[in-house]
DNA sequence: GTAGCGTAGATTTTT
DNA sequence: TCTACGCTAC
């Protein structure tokens, strides 16, 4: 009898040795192996989006694409770091010539090389929100606006308005009319401030975050030869989180892709949650139209969540209208237990429930780092933090406080920024303002004297700072400290050259800043430790420009130096806002404060805007899809400390978007007669 | 002009 | 809870 035998042809062997067909599912493989051209990959939650993108890079390298021809654009620094790391693990190729980073960091890299074409120098400073506010305040002051009679928008609000304008390309009038109606009468003055702000940025050789995108696009549009340079190099452009790109970023991608280059955009329209920052979903929804002949790949197999959780997520998002139809299927077995819906009397009981359940789950074998508590806004985590602290449960929180935005970090970098960019007024004022007896008035006078010296504009290496500065008029009280400052600055530029970043930080700390710390803060010690850590981090850089750019573009949540770093090995529960939880996953997830006015957010309910509510629902969807095995939806029935006076809470309307049978309602009893008492 | 103090006001999400 | 601002005393 003849024996039936099938011969399997060995898959093609690549330099990396990866067998793509085995490593990927069919949907993923189709995207990864797609021929050069335009492709949109719609990758649902938990479907291996990062895997697809990293394997695509590996695939390209395996198919004779030079690493330097690849550009990988991501939304966060963390994402880009992780992807590059994974590619490195995957392939033997040298990937150092590959460009990977956020839109902002890639923009700054390009602008650094061509700054002169736009009226800047390559040592331009990058402004964060705080710096923007200082500039705006000084512009407002110089414009002689009567802010007493009618309320003029605060610098913070103005920054948001201008930013929205830049990122969406919508005219100022329209933005004011639609979102800041109460300032409509100020329109002309606001425009004046805006022009003043732009002028000031140019004068001080500084760019804000938006400029990094806007000016890159302008550079490309005004200088075809520059555009050609980059189009010619980046034959393969890959974009992560495409659903969160805004119109400027979209334009930047279009320009880089040009007529010929390959473009692969990966995203999930259902997870677009950054429209408040200008993200424009129509970019991903309209991709097939904007790139005729493009291929759309849909990846619908979810490897993360059990079917019970995935079904709930699918049901929750289906209330939204503007989206690609897709049907996420779980690859996992049904568990038989449903997500829990837990109503609790008040916020502190909610916290108690979460804490207790965390301990029980740990006893059941789920480690703490596989659990997360998610919420709409950071302040909603307060009771949880207290409760976890009381019970001694360790937790890690990615709070709003960012390492690089803390005052002492910014103080130190002001010194560096000034010696690098001698037109940086903000940094100068900040630096001299640290000296005792030197307030805004004296600082401004010193700046004027500095401008008069002419050295701020001259390109050649300055002589010793001390030679220049010691001639300035200084109040008696400040004289000694001023002298000390001068010698410190001399140390930053030995022989006219820029010192090494960590050396600079050390000089600043020892020269002037240590005294200031002890005099100004009761936690001077820990701040000092932060600065020492910063100095250590500076060791990774030779170039001060590069170091300062990194500082400005990075947030602490990216996992770089943060005070708690040492204790990282400890097992910890994660507390996170939903926005920051995007892309992450845990075995057990608690989603708290599911109350109308909290989530969905009150302002959004007030605005009564269907699109905004849909985005809020996508946020809800993102939260649900973080959970692998266990999901707890909780809400308090009363909120005695409510600012709005709504003491009785209405459960979130999102809970009505799915049938009640998809969750199991838990009735939480109380066996502690003292539980209702206020803590002491 | 500066520094220290008290009060009012506000609390979404981040490169 | 924290921060931004205005007032007052040096």
C-alpha cells in the first residue's frame, strides 16, 4: 500500500533566520510581507500591532533594504525605544543607521541640520509649556492689555489655543468661536499676542513643541532640495499609532512618502484618543482615498483578552459610528466568569474594595505587577493611593509630575541652555533669578545689558564670561553671588568649548545651585539626588545639544531617571490614567470612577458634542481592552466631596452601551461596623 | 524692587 | 491638595 507523504518545502531562509510564516499569523504575515507601496494596517487592540511593525522592519532588512533607508515614526519615546530594541533582538543587521523616534524628535533632528534656513541657529532651545507661559506673559505685559476690565485669557489657555491652531491648521477666529467663545471680543489682541509670541521665539532662537512639526513641514515645502534629500533617503516610512496623528504630522508623512516611497501606517481607529491635541481621525479613515491603490490590512485576532472581556469591549465600542468595521476575535478560551460590575457606597469604599480585591488576587497567584487600577484623570486615584498606603500594598504611579519638568531640573538646565544658546532670554532670566536679591526687575536689566554687549548675536566663541559679566551693574546684595555665577559659567565653557554634559551639571551644582537648594527647599537632599542622577544620565551624551534636546522631549513616564528607579524590582500595582495605559496590558484591571461627569468627563457632557463623546467612548474601550483575564468596573453611588454639588452619582452612561448579561453585578456587603467612620 | 505671606481658585488627557 | 496671584513690609 502506498504511503501518503507530504514534503514541506523549507521556508526561505533569511539572514535573520526568522521563519516569518511560523512566527506570525496569516493576517500579520500578509501585512509584514506586503510588497513595497502604500499600506494601511488596521490592527485591533491586542492583535500584535507592535509585533507586526517590528517584524516588518526585520522583513525589510532581510530583503536587502539598508537600515538607513528606514524611518520609523512613533507616538512616544518609549514606543520607539522598545521597537528598536525588539528589532535588534530579531535581526543580526546593524540597525544604527535606522532613524526611529517620535515625530517631535525626528523633527528636531532634521531642524537641527537646517535651522539656518529658517532663521534659527542649530543651538535653538526647545520650549516646554512652562517656558511658553513665561514668553506669553512677557508678551502680554509688553502689549499693555487691560486685563482688569474684562478677563483676558491666561498664558496657559493662550498656549492651548495657539497649539490647537498649529496642530489642526484651523484659523484662530474659528477656534475662538467654536471652543473659546467667551474670549471672542479679545480676538484682535489675542492675534497680536500670537504674533508677538512668534517674534519672541525667533528673537530668542527657541522653538516650542509645535514648531518642531510645523517648521519641519515648512522647511520641506519651502526647500524642495531639502525635501528631496530626505525623500531620497527614507525609501521606507513606517508610522505607528497612525490614528493619533494630526494634520501637521499627516502632512509630514505625505511629504516624506512623496510619490514613490513605501509607506506603512499602523493604527486602530477605535483607539484614537488624542483629538484634544489635534489628532485627526479622518487621516486614518481617509487613508485609502488619499493614497489610491493602497492596500488595507485588517488584523482582527486578539491574543490578549479572554472572550468575556473582548465581547464586552466590542459591544461597548459598537455604539460609535465613525470607524472601520471590524470584528475582534479572541484566540483564547472562554473562562466562564464575566467581568464584574461593582457599585459601592462612596469613593473610600471603592478604594477599600479595590485594595482588598488586589490582595485576594495576589493570594490567588496573580503578582502585583500584573494588576492595574485605571482612571480617567489623575486626581481620581487619590483615595486609592491612600488606601494602598494604609494597607502597605506597594504601587507605582505615573503621576502628572514629570521628572524633567520639576523646577530644580529646569533650573540646572537653564544654565546649560544659556551657554549653548546665547539668545535664550527665558533661560537667562531663570538662571539669574536664582540669585538672592535678584528679582524680575534686576534680571531684566541684566538681560538688557547682555544684549547691549552684542555678544548674544555673535557667532564666535565668547571670551570668558567673567570678563564680560563682572562689568555689569549689580545690586550690592547680589554681588557676591553674581561673581560666583560668572566663574561657574566659565567652567561650562573651558577655553571657549562646551564642556561635557555631566561635567556641566556638576559645576552648576557645586558652583551655585547647591546653596540655593538648601536655602529654598525643605527637601533639598532629594532634589540634590535628582540632579546627581541627571548628571549621571548626561554621561550617555557627548553632545550638549543632543542632551538638552532629549531633556526637553522626554517625559519621566518613558522610564528614564526617576527617583524610584532603584526600587523597580519590587512587585508593584500600577496606577495609571487610561491615556498613559495605552499599549499596555495586565492580567487584572480595575477601572474606577465609572460615574457620569467623571467618566465621561463632565466638560465633555456639558459640551454636548457627539464627536467628543465618541472619543470618550474610545477611551473607555482602550481601558477595557487592557485586561487579559479579570476586569472590574467600579463606581461609587455617592460622592460627598463633589465640587459640582452632585452628591448622588449617576452610573456612567457607557455602562448602558452593552447588555447587562455581559457583566456580573457584585453586591458588596460590609462586615465592619466602623467602616463608615471618618478616618482620624 | 524683593521677599514673604495669605487668600482664592482650580483640578483631563501629553510630545 | 497645590499653585498662582496680590498685598504688605522691608
